[in-house]
C-alpha cells in the first residue's frame, strides 16, 4: 500500500501531461515517463527496505594461519615525461607522465580464522621491510570475532515481535551499547555496569576463548552483562535497546545491586531451546555470591550441551510487514514528484522522439 501511494502521484502527473498537453507530450514520452518513475521509485523503496533490515552478527572462531606473501607494488611515482594534448599542428602541448613503480612487488601480511575469514591484512610492505608489530602479535589459536552482515527481519519491524512498551526509558543512561569489534578481531563481551568485577580483563579473555571454541560449532555469540540494578525489568529494557539481540546471541544479564549477592538473572536469546535460558538463569541465581569465573563455567557447559541456533529464515514471514520509516517515505515521495515534474517539463519543451503531430 505504501509503494502504491508513492507511485500514485508521479504516475498521475504523467497521465495528466498526456491528456492535457494538447499533443506536446506524446504517447511514447508518456510511456517512458511512467517506466522511469516505476523504476526509480521501486528501486528507492526496496533499497530503503534493505537498509532497514541490514544488520551484523559476530562470528567467532580462532586464528588458524598467518602468512607473509607478496602483492602488487603500492609505491608509484610519475615517470617518462612526454608531450600530450597537442593541437593539430603539434603545438600547445601539455606534459604527461607514465606511472612507474619503485619495485616489482610488495609484502602482504595476512591471518585467517577457522571460519575461513581474513581477520588481518596489511599490504604495501616494501621488500625487506620488517614485519608489522600487530602481525607478529597474532598467535595461532587466538580467538577471533568478525562482524558479518545479514538480513534481520526483526530489526525491520521489532514491534511485531518484541511488543515494546518503553521499558528502556526507565533505565536511560544505564544501558550499554552493543559490543563492537575493535583492533581487527577483538571484542569485549563481559560488561560490568556499576559493579566492581575483579579480573574483568581476564574474564573477557576467557569469554572470547569460550566463544572461539563454541562459535563455529554452535553458531553462538555469548555476551554477559552484570549490572548494579535491583529491578529485573532491566532485562526487558536491554532486550528493547538491542532489538532482542542478534540472531546468534546468547546474552546473560545478572543483577547485582548489593555485591556480591545476586538478586536476579535473565537471558536474551532467539535460541530454539527455551529450557536452556531458564536453566542458565536458575543456576546463576543459585550461586552463593557473584563469581565471574563460575558464571562462565555455567554458561559454557550449558550452551555447549543445549544451545540450538535459530536461522533468521524463521522470521521471514515478517517481510510483508516491513515498511520504510515515515521520513524515508516522505523523501522518496517528494523526490518522485520532483523528478516527475522535471520529466514533464522536459517532454513539454523538447521532442526527443520527434513524433509530435
């Protein structure tokens, strides 16, 4: 219906031009106008839908190889000056140059993960140049996290699944951003909000190792959030903020308002095994006191045994409910009208097909 409304006015302008131009707009020009508007508006509409559903998920793996190879030389310079652009008499010439290269090849440093991804790539190394410090620091077996793009139908229409009710507003300023990959393939997924967590760096490293081991096997991305919050509705607020998490996420949220006592726990995940979420929650709440290492023990064991990845195709039925935002719809509509008017003015003045009577 939205696409029909976007097309209605521009196509109507084309029809009006044909009917009331007294022959200045011909049938052929009218058909070209209508075809152009159909093409432009449909392309813009579907690009807007793709943008609305475009998302990324983190794939976890480990470094399986690092290589020092060769590639094309990046170090060029102008050479061989010669005259060019001369007039017919060979005068008023400019000087042009060829492109030459300092050497026939450059060094290229790469590293590959167990998922077949190139997780590190450094080019343009002159022959004989020292290896980059970052490449030397890479070790085989090191956990990797790489963002991959996918079509997220839930993101395109979250209200149809999450039925949000403004839970995030209650916890404004206390909800973390979704973890992002940095330094090529590293990520921090053990997040503490207002809770002093001992050995947070080591916990992040261990969580990365768990994800690296289970990532390819279970298609999972485990995140742990520990927060100084007594209200368990925080879980729903985070679910709303993160749009339910990515399709492969298993997000464990733990409330520790009076450390080290655990007040509550919850899990955000699209996994097909709902019992797993309940089991992890209950086992964490049963701990005598918050202990990051014990939390990871529970998560690692239970996720390895019971996590079932849900493919995004399970939510493909939402495709029919997804529409561009009102702002994008207005922009497409206004541009459609302006382009339609521009074509009408052009056809009114010009006769590109030379078929007027």
